[in-house]
């Protein structure tokens, strides 16, 4: 029993479930100062925000330093290019698979048929501004890396770190000391993550209770079918695509993977942020026997560009909106959804809620009413928690596949 209580996964899941129950209990009471202001907006908000800020505190330095260490240790840029290409192809494969599964599920189950899209919220809803594809790509280039770091723009920090890592790697003997220093900082950051994770169950408890308390079940009822289709597509994707990549692609047990992943899933689910989960997924890959230069390279890139879960939510939402508005989706429109959802998921930052904002681009491209987002915005936080869990899972799966293909995965550790 003592061992079970010490088990970090058990503590995290317990925190998650107790948080859900606590949120429902608080919601069942009539509005009162003690509940609204003191407990939920006071103690719970403090615990949740403190935990998320503590995790976020490590993200920028960890990504910057670990990516540099990862790239610099490749030494030869040819190998780096090869692994980079493999990583990107795996990300693309998984995202395209995800969006196809999601469109098929939504077309088959028709979650939007019969939905009343005449609701008042649509009239008062201001759709997000649609970013052009050129702007999305221009946004990746940092004009001032220090500003990118202070603003927490992970994608720009990544680009700078890639340049830095490649240059340092080519300097040979001269840069050896500097690489060593970066490695020490990296170890130090990982240590900080381990310390923060000790309070994770409390942070997860508070975050989830706030979500349950503020979202409630009411906003879910109306579009329960749509949420169900998203869940189904996420599950299918997990077992078909990720399971296939692990089992067929590299003969690894998915059960073993899922067991290890539970801890990471708890953080991804409660924070709804791939970026914030990055330190924990790195820890998982390290314990699963992946060599550091692989996870230091694959995971930070994955956290910013690999979003299969987001693509699934976008695919289902697009079809849902077309059905709710009674609009027929041509094959060409579906193809447009596939391409634009892949692009927009790449452009989606690994922070809460961005996937739904990027949704505007998918709808606009497919000729669907952007106002339709109002129909699903009420449950976005719940969808976000689920899609983030699948996004981060994808990063870990791709990381394992790359490691296995490069023969740098310690199987005894993975199977332990
Ligand atoms: N919250 C998601 C993530 O961090 C992105 C999104 O779909 O909004 O992975």
C-alpha cells in the first residue's frame, strides 16, 4: 500500500479524479462568496496557476538548452538532417492520418445534423482574425531571439536554438566547454522539473476542479454527440496510428507505452498545453531508454508543430459546422479541410485554446461559416484537454520510432 501511495502515476490520477469530483461538488452548491471567491477563485486558482507557472518556468530554458545539446551532439550535420527528415515525415504521417480518421468519423456519425445554429451566442460572437499562411510561416522567424524568449514564443526559440546548435556543433574542440556547460544547465533544469512534479497532484487537482466548476455539464449536453465523435476519433487514432507505428513500425508494446504515458497524460490533460508538458515528456523518454540527443531534438519540435489531436478536433468541428448549417461538403472541400488542418495544426502553438483560434483558417479555406465556432466554443476547454493529451502522445511515439530506427533505444529499459 505504501508503495502504491508513493507511485507518482497513482498520485497524479488520484489528484485528477478527486479534482473532478470536487469541481462537481462545488458546482452543486448555490453561488456563495466562500465558494466562488474564497475556494474557487482564491485557493484553487492560486494552486492551479502556481503549478502551471512553475512548469512553464522551465520550458523556455529547457527547450533552448536541450535542443542545443541535442543538435550539437550530432556532430555531423548529415545525420542531423536525416533524423530531422524522419521526424518531420513521421509528424506529417500521423497528422494526415488523424485528420482523415476525424473526417470519416464525423461524416459517418453526422454529429451536426439537427443542431440548432440559430442560437443567440452566434450573433454576439466575434470570430477570430484569420491569419494567412504566409504570415504563419513568417511568424516562425525570430527577428529578436531575446524578445521571442521573453514572450514565450517557443517556435521562434526553436528556430534560434537550431541555428545555435548547428553552429556550435561545427566549431569542434573550441566549443567543447560551452557544450559541457549547456549539458550541466540541462541536467539542472531536469532536476527542477522533478522537484516541481512532486506537487503535480495538487496542481492537477486544482486545475481540473476549476475547469469542471467553470464549464459544467450544461454546455456539454447540447453538443454531446460532437464531443463523442472527437473522443472516438482520438481513441481510433491512438490505437490505429500510434499503435501501428509502435507495433508494426518498431515492434514495441503499446501497453507498456500507455503505462509509462499515464503520468505525462495527467499533466497534458490538466494543463491543456503541449509546451507545459514538455519537461515531463522528456523525463518519460529518458526513463523509457531513449538516448538524450534524440528526445532533446524530437520532443521540443513535436511540442510546437506536431498536433494530431488538434487536427482531429478541427476535422470533426469543420464537418460538424457544415452539417449544423445544412451545407453539403464536396470532396474538394474535404480535401481542403485535410490540407488546411495539417497546416493550421503545424501553426498552432502548444498552449491552451489556440487550436480553436486556428480553426478559423480551416473554416475559411473550406468556405464554411467562421461564426460556427460559437457552437463549440463552450466545450473547447474539454476538447483542448483531450486533444493535447493526444498531441503529446504523438510526440512521444514519434520520438520512440526515431530512436528505434536509429538503434539508440535501450529495449531493456523500455520493457522494464
Ligand atoms: N492546447 C493544444 C496543445 O497545447 C493546442 C490546441 O489545440 O489548442 O497541444
